[in-house]
C-alpha cells in the first residue's frame, strides 16, 4: 500500500487527477472506473482542463462501478452524476462509456474481462466503511458484480433515498469486492475529519465484512490519497 497524505482537499484533488491522467498517456486501450459524488468533485474540475478533445483520451474507456436505479429515469443516480461531473464537461465519447445497470450486471464481469480488465478503479469510502455498493450487512468478499434489493421503508432504503431528490426503486447494482480486487490498481480517496475514524479502521484494523473497505489493503497495488484531516488518526 502506498499512502499519500496531502495538506488539504485541493492538493488531494490535484494528486488524484494526476494519477488518472498518468494512465492515459500510453497508446493502448485504458479501462477506468471512477467514483462520483462530493469527494471527487474538484478532481473532475481539474480533469476538465486537460481532457476535452485531447487525442490521448480517445482510447480511454469508462465503467461505472455501481448504480442506484431510479424510477422513470433514463439513467440511475451514479450515471447521472458521472455525466454531470465528468462525461459531459470532458466531452467523453459515448462509445467509450460502458454502463452498468440492473439489466446487464450478470454479464458485466465478463465484459470487463473481454475488454482487457480494469487498469484503475478510483473509489471513495463511506462513513460505515462501504466502498462501491458494498454495504456492511450485505457484503460477501467473494462477490463479483451483484444486485441488492432494499425494501421500501427499511433503514437502508431511507439511506439510499436520502442521496437523491428522485425516487429510487430499491435496486442497487455494484461491483463486488472480487471485481474491485481484480483491478490492476486501486486508488482510494478521502477527505475531512468525518472520515478519519473509518480510514483508521479500514487501513489499520482487521479485514472484516463489518468494514468492507478493510479488504482493499490486501491489494498489491493500492494507493490511498488522503487530506490531512482524513489522515489525522493514522
């Protein structure tokens, strides 16, 4: 594991953007899976300065690693955020976007394998230790890409519902731990004091499904990029 502690969120975002860009400078196909949400927001703003209409990005392909299915929407929450934050501002060719959804998740690991595997997956960490859609009470380390269905009204459904102003169906599809660990490189990013305790548990504690992200430290090519606040308990 390589640990990089940045002085603040801006520097963490700059470093994360540089890691993503470093994967694009080779001439062969590159397969990336990048997180959406608040943590990578500034990273995407930085990438928008370098990506649009650049030849070195034409061979880069993208795979969303989870999806929260929404009622009466073309895309789920993750894809909507990725389009808003990255795909549209960076003018990513639609042919280079490979959507994971509730219909194709059964075959998604095969698709990734046929495409040459993931060169990089960049993920965040939840306050409960989840990564992608691998929530503590639902996670099995042997899972490849799978679907979870939350009952309407359950605590987990309410948590999912709180992430969007739109109506979720209760279905979530996600890369399982096995899919993530098969990537050639994993980059874990986190910022803020509210992430300090779970970062400590994930990186220094036992490997357990109670803290799903604890398995990530077993990957031979894990890079952890934190701001000083997130790293304050290490």
